[in-house]
C-alpha cells in the first residue's frame, strides 16, 4: 500500500503512479538518484530537464520497461517493480506509450499498427468493429484515410500521430509521451500539443509528458517536474516553475548557457590554434 | 593483463548465461505457442519467409555440392578401378554430411543475417519496447514464430538440398564422367540407408534451432546504431556457423554410437 509521499514539501496522496526512492544505475553511472514522485490521476504532468538527465529512463520505470536498481514503483497501490514479465504485461494494458521516434512496426500498415494491441488482447469476432475503432482513433489524430499506408510513407509528424493513435487504441488510463514534439517543425509540434490537450479533455486520462520543449510544457502542463543530475530540483505548476528561484531552472526554461559552459567554450577557442581549412588541401 | 582476462571471462560467462536463459525462455514460449491458434498466422508468415523463399538457393547449393563431389572423387576411385562406386560416395556424403551442413550454412547466411538485422533494427528503433509496452511478450510475438519456422523447415529444406545434390552428382557422373547409370544406382542403393537420410534430416532440426536462437538473441541484444546492427549480424553468422559445425560433430558421434549399437557391421563399399 502506498502512503502519500512528499514532493518538495507537498504531500500527494492520490497518486495513480507512485515511485519511492528510485535509483537507477547503468554501470557506474547513476542516472536517477533516489527519486520520489507521485503522478496525480487525471492530470497532465510534464517532466522537463536537459538531454540525458534521465527523463525517458524515469517514465520507462512506470511500465516496467526498466527495473530500478533500488526503490519501488507502484501503480494504483500495487507494487509493480518486482512483478514477473507476465504479470507486468497485464499492468501494461492500462498504459499507452508514445515513443520518441514513434516506434511504429514498419512491416505493418497504419491500420495494422493501431489494431496490434487490440488483436493481442481480445479475441476478435467482428472485424468491422475493429476497423471502426481504427477509423475513430485515426480521426482523433486527423489521419483518417491513411489506414493502408506503411510508416515509411509517412512524414515524421504523421508517424507520431499514428503512434499516438496506437497508444490510445485500448483507451488506456495513463498515456506516457516521450518527447512528443522533438524533431517536428513548430506548427507540427503545436498540432501534437493540441492533440495531447484534446485527448486529455475527451478521454480524461492521466498524462505524463517528457520534453525539453518549454513552449509545449507551458501549454499542456498542470504540473511541471524538473530533473537535473538524477534529482528532482523543481516541482510545481507552470507559474511556479516560471518564477522558480533555482538558477539551473531559470537557465533551462530561458534556454541560456551556464556561465561555466560559456567559460569553457571561450577557453577552448583560445587554446585551439590549429585549424584545418579546405584551401590547405588544395 | 590478469584483470583484462578476468573481466573478459566474466563477460563471456555472463553472455553464455543470458543466451542460455533466452533460449530456455524461447523454447518454453515456442511450445506454448504450438498450443495457441493465435500464433499460427505468425508462424505461417515466417515459414513463407524462411522456408519457401529459401528453396531456390538451397537447391542450387545442394546441386553444386553433388556435382563437385562427383568431379573430385572420380579420379581417386578410378585409380583403384572403383569408379562405379562413385554413387555410394557421393550420395552418402550428400545426405549425411555435406547436404545438411552446407544447406544450414547457407541458411545461416540468408535467414540468420536477415533475422538479426530485422530484430536488431526493431530493437534500436524501440519497436521491441513498443511490443512490450502494449502488454505483449516480444519473445512470444517475435522469437517463437521464427524459431518454430526454422525448426520445422530446416529439415524440409535439407531434403531439397539432398535431392538436388543426388541429382547433380548423378548427372555429372553419367554425362561428364561416363559412369554406367545402373551400376551407379545399384551401388548407391546398397550403401545409402534410410538411417543416413534420417540422420541428415534430424541434423536439420538442430541446425535450424541453433540458427534461429542465435540470430534472435543477437538481434535482441544488439547495440545502438547501424554499426551495432552490422556487428550483431556478423556475430550471429559466425556463432551460427561454429554451432553448426560443433553440432554436426556431436551428432555424428552420437549417431555413430547409436548405429553401432543396433547394426554393428557395415561397409561403405
């Protein structure tokens, strides 16, 4: 049974996902360092932080794609980090996961991709019903008519939208988005943001988004959590984060280079006397 | 130096343990899949890719094995006045050793490489994680159909290789080397037994299992990037090749012991 855990002095007791003292190491590198966090039901939580700070690693623990080095993970008061793969598969059906690159199966068509989770967990007797579900999900992401396309024939934004349709195919209680707007132009990125908001409104599910796109974070978040060096350094609503006193938070949200990094850059350009130009080889 | 050897040994033992666990899990899942009708379309699809599309290349391999054997062995046998026994030598070599082994090596290149590359690419593009995230066991969905297809169809492909090997050897013997066809077939029939053909086909069962298990394992555990996938394919082929040779040796020893128990006296010519 999970008890309410404290996040930056705030007591959260109704977390649908709760992690306690989660530490994850890859070799000797500590990526997550004794993190405790509760994801509130029905809300959109955005996890921000610089590249490589462990955001994706964190959400992969939510569905057991990674196991903690130490610590505990709970879903609806059930501890899941120590479950077998078979038991975890049952838990995973409550989740939808949008991978950074979409992770669509390239040997299957768009429709087959969306049908995949349905086919795996239901004995289908009425294929028309399944096709209707595929059509509905594709309509929700604005891609109805693309059923027979292969992922290779879609643009990056379209692939993410199809992946989103697949993630919501089973009407999950929780949707996890891994960098949903990365690699998209600003307009496509905003389309994805609007989709996330629309799905949240229409389905009312719990949403966790991992991103370093602050525009997107401010637009969709009920709550923003910032990771740095494996620890949570800021946690609160968008206004709280905007006015956060921590210098690293301010640097990150304003997209500024740190004075230390700047000094290193300047020093390296002074040191580097040797340079190669094409004319040297003529 | 000692530290490097120790680290390498620990790493290798770890790899062997992980491979053993993977194979055990894959075999159990494959057995369970046999009982589940839902997996049959996946197995059928893999049988088409792995088996049906390999038939031409396997037949060509078998034919050249038989033809080359005929050309190479003729001089030795003719020197002893035993050229009419060429059929015995060619056919027993083809059905018992060269047919199964070379067909399996060809399959390791054609199928093993493709399986590793496909699963490796799925791994680095997070498609395997996607399967897992949707509550499906990737071993059941991706590995079991491939292993079952390889297990079932490698023996069948070896029969094709045997057939074309026998025919290739016979045609070269009759038309190029001028051997009397009746004597050729008579000596073949007297020396090649059902046991020899069966042991070759049984070998295919083991070779198929080894190729599929190694290739799927390497694909599932390949490193990121194009280089990682390429390296996994190379490692899968090398490991499959060595396994085929090692299994062939082990099965030859076992089959000989079994044969000697039931039929103690036998002459090749």
